[in-house]
């Protein structure tokens, strides 16, 4: 069963991948307040983002970042070469690279994908993030609502957005309903909602 298909999407110009805090938008983080398992993070994903599931686009962290470089153990430090074969890698990296092969995603692909099965795709990616084999999360874009989110290895979810809109307000409302902490907001309007 295919988990991914390539799509056409343009990353938001207001995002600054060199320094996300310097982006021309706003941000906040959602903290589940516990050591989240992959299963709990998957449930949290559905709770917060299910409304947007049909519009979500997945990209790697950074402009023109390649899908094969998601996990750090594809890079051979001693000879400064990359090896994208699943053999000899950590369990999480091996599963990720096998997923790319099975879905015809070339290691040097730097475009976007759409998930065809979040229940199978997201645990593979989350395992790489929480096990620290991936230094950064994938970036998941809500194409109609102009926000992007990512998972941090601590279990928190970072959200960046251009303008406070109904989609972003929906996420904040869901997080508050779930009793989740919202922190590191740099938008006065959001800060007034979470005090």
C-alpha cells in the first residue's frame, strides 16, 4: 500500500528556514505536558489537525531539502558521502528509507508529498524524530489555511502562521479543549487567549 504521492506546492515565502523565529509570521508551541509516545502523538495529530487532513502537504525542513537526508545516519561522516540504502542504518532510519523506496520517492527529491495513509506514514517519521535519528521534523503545511506545523523530539508541536485566521483559531481551541499548554507565542492576540 502506498503511503505517499508527490504533489505540487510552493512553500510559504514568509518562512525563514535559516532561523524560523525570524519568519515574517507568528508562532506558538503546543505542549502535551507529558512524555508522549508515538501513539499519543498520532492521536494528538488527529485531534488538532483532522479538520485540515485533505489539504496537508508534507515537505522537508528547508527550501530544496532532500527527502533522503531526513535522517542523519544516511551521511557517512568519515568520507563525507551519503548512503541511502536501508542496510546498516538504525531501525528508524531503515524503516524511513524503505518507505521512500516503496513509494518511489527518490533520495534527492526536494518537492512535496501528500500522505495517503497518516496511520502508517506518521509513526515512521515520528520514530525518527523522537529517537533523534532525524535532526528536524518534516514540515506539514495546511495549504488553504496558510500555516505550517512540525513535531519536536520533546513531543511538542510548533505552529507557524502568516495571519491569525479561522484555521489557526481552530487549533488553539482544540488545544485548549484538550488541556494542552500553549507557549512561546509571539502574537499578542494569541497571548491574550491563553492567559
